[in-house]
């Protein structure tokens, strides 16, 4: 059995193996792959999309999901935080299906040095993606090219990714909102991929969510198959 704590645990070859399994799952294969198996699941209390898709994913593969409350893990053991990584891996799979070559796109991440940003950085490191962070001074990630001017950064972007503004530092991010006007200054065909739950009027404007730049709510439709593929790959199916 394999483990997935970071994308680098799988590497480039492993990521494409997950993509291959996800393709097969979308085609209706492996529907009894977890028959007779039980999956014990723990999620943060605020988890929504990840929890629902993993529960449904286990069940639709023939397994039995058992969800434990997160406080069950409030013990002395040191648990590593894995939140935020799979969601962006699922985004890359979705992009691989709709972009001519998602690895040649220029990725712009707008947000602080948190879980979501580090997940995108790790994916960029593993797959060799062009990746730039845009943020106010003081919120930079180590080892990443950073631009502090959103208008300058977005002009060279193909995929624009956002994260929620940090609660105690919202004012610092006021000038970093992605609007329709700003997206119009990006490369032709640029997509906006905000990490949900996003807040209109903060990291994104209402007009850009209503525009063709927004990748759309269906963009997360690949999350189920990717997380099922992760399960099968970790079980060395």
C-alpha cells in the first residue's frame, strides 16, 4: 500500500497513472474495486467537497465508508496536515481534459502562503509548470517567483487561481481582487479557477464569476474520479 501526503510522493509518473485510472473510472470501469473493503474516513469539520466525494467515491466502488468525527483524532499522536492537496490535483486533471497542453500553460496563483498555494507550488514542481504567485509583500512562498502587481502578473497568465483572503489580513489583499476587466487583459483563452468556497466581492468579483472566464462549477466534476483513482492507486490496484 502506498501513501499520499504530498504530490511528490507519487511523482510525475504516479500523477499520470492517477489520471489514467480517472479516465477509466469515467468510462465506467472498476465499479466493484473496493467490494468487501471498509474505509475509515476523517475530515476537518469544515470539509464539504472533499468529504462528500470521498464518501461517495468509496461507496460507488463497492466499499463501505465509515465517517468518524475529527475530534476522535484529538490525541497525542502527531498527525500531518494533508488538507488542500487533492483538490488542486483534481483541477489539474480537469485542465488536462480541456486544455491543448496544460503543462505549457502559465499558472498564476493569487493568495497567501497557505495550503492551497503550497499545493499548487508542489504540483508545479513535480510537473514542471510555469508558476507565479501574486500577493502583497509579506505573504510570499519560499522558492516561488512572486509579483506584487496583479495587473502585471495577470497579463502573462493562462490559468488564474485564487485562494480566500486571510481573515485577519483582508485589507492587505483589497487591491488583489480578480475582476472581469483584469481577466480581459490576460492571454486569450485564459481561465479563472478560484478555490471554493470563494467569496464574490473579495478574491473575485461578481462580474467575473458571471463571465466566460470562470471555469465553472462543473470544473469540480472530476474531483470524484480523481479521488477514487487516488484510493485505487494507494491500494496498488
